[in-house]
């Protein structure tokens, strides 16, 4: 199984809100082990799971799940 990039934003939000992986897993309807694999980059969250997680933290899914977009200096000027 190939590891992708771990979701540090999600982990940070979870820790900030004093939630365990098992808490989030239960709220979105998956097992703790499945959640662990997804948070650590071994599997992807489904769109439905991303939506549910974004509602838990009251954040836009793009903020939690997608990398920031960096612009070339020439475009930014």
C-alpha cells in the first residue's frame, strides 16, 4: 500500500478540538482503523466523509483537504 501525504491540517484541527481519531470516526460512520489510515495518508476520504468532517470543524472542505495554491511571482505582481 503506497502512502500519500498525511493530512496535518486535519490532525491539527482534531487535536485543537480535543478529539480522538475514534471520536471523528464515529461521527462520520467509519471504523477507527479506517479513519487512521485516511488521516495518515494510506487511503483517501470520500466526498461524503470530507463533507461530514468539514461540518464537524465548521471549516471549508478545501481548507482541510486540499493543498494551498501558490502563484508564480510574475502572476502575483
